[in-house]
C-alpha cells in the first residue's frame, strides 16, 4: 500500500490501517454477489460439461445407476458429482498378446526378450510340450454391459483366452497344432471365447484370434527336428510309392480293358460269322430242295472258282481218254 497517498502522515499505526479497511469494506461488499455468482458458474461449467471423443460413447450414471448413453460431442450433466460419465471406446480394436510383448510397433517391430512361459507353455493331446504365442483382438459392442457386468475386462479376457487355448491345444496333436489345423484352432478358440463372454453378458465382441508362432521348447528342439525329418522322409517314401502305383495300376487297367474289349469283339465276330454261315447253309438247303441239279452244279462251280486260282499248274484229264492227252497250259500266259 502506498502510504504517501493515504490520510496517514508520519508514522503508521496498525489501528489506523484497520479503521481505513473498515471504511473500504462496504464498497467491496457490493461486488461480493457477482463474485459468488461467477464462481458458481465456473464450478457448474467445470463439473457439468463433458466431451465424448469421435470413437467413444458416454455412459451417464445417476448415483451409480445407468440413465443414458451420449454420442460423440459436447454434453451437459448434473454437476457436483450427482451424474458421472464413463467414456467407452466402441470403435477401437483392442489387442491382447500372449506369450510375447510388443515394445514398439512400426516398420521394424521390437519385441520384449522376456520369456512368458507361464502363458505360452502348453501340453498337446499326444503329451508333447509346446510353446504357443497368439493374439486376441476385440472391441466393445455394448458399453453398458461392459461397465456393469465385468469388473476387470482386460484380466477377464486374458484369463478366459488362456484357458480356452489350453483346452483346444490339449484336444489336438502336436503336428496338428504346428501345421495342419492352425486355421481350425483359431476358429475354435474364437468361438469358445465368444460363447463364454456372451454367457457373462460382457458386451465384448471377439474380432479375431490368431496363432502367431508355435514351437517346441528349446531343450527338445533337436529331438523334435529329428522326428519331423523322419516323418517327412516317411511321407516322401509314401508319395513315391503312390506315384509308382498311379503309373502302374492305370496302365494295367488299360491293358486289361483293351484285352477284354478285343475278346468281346472277337466273340461277337465269331457269333456273327456263325450266324451268317448258318443262314447261308439254310438258304442253300432250301434252294437245293427246289432244284437239286442246278444247285449242285452251282456249288461245284463256286467251289472250283475258289480253288483254281490258288492252284499252281493245272492238268485237265478226260476220264474217257484211253491214251495220253496233250497237256493244256491253262495256268500260263498267252505270251508263252
């Protein structure tokens, strides 16, 4: 305080200061209602306004009881803690990692060097130890159920996921988990996990479950690799045997079919020839009954027509001739 501009001159007495303040107090009391109103407005706005992000919804509770859900934007609520709001991300995809941890994602992802055997070490259906690493992606489909039915959503999902994965892995052999049934395992774990969460009315939807890496423990890796090599060699020999089988059997079947068809054709040909000969004989017999001499002569001529071209030198002898007949050169050409 600038005491030069006050009515006090010389030395300053505390009583004089108090008396001067009492003179100023009525003037200050005029501004007190405005100050109190301004303070109440500030407190009201600070405790009554709230915002909801673009990927969130606001769940409003009145004395702990659900009353409404608000969309993204700026909203009002009853201040002074009467109504409370929980912002829940409903469009964000959450991810939980099992058996490994990602330290930094990007072009070159860095992973933690720590081993999480308490999560990843499992026993398969054929009593083999195996290390399974997987991820679970999920999102919130009902924020009200999420807030009121589950105390710790993250811990709940992790515990259920681990239990379900151990159950599914225990129902399959080590080779199935490593290679042949990985897609089926993902689907089975996702369905079982979703079924359990729905039974809890958790409001959580499982987006995907995916096995990241499956390996045997380090102490048994050499033996495991030897077993795999033996299985691969076995599969190789079996495939080679099937290849030889597929080459030989179809060829044999083809030859068998060819032989059968040829035999059937030969049999059909012989039957048709026999039927033709029988029909020819019957026709000849009927003609012979009607005209014996003519038929006999015709048969004789037809037979000679077939035989003579096959004979070499031909000699014609008259049965009534007593001497030697000159030989007829019937088989020689006229030029000779």
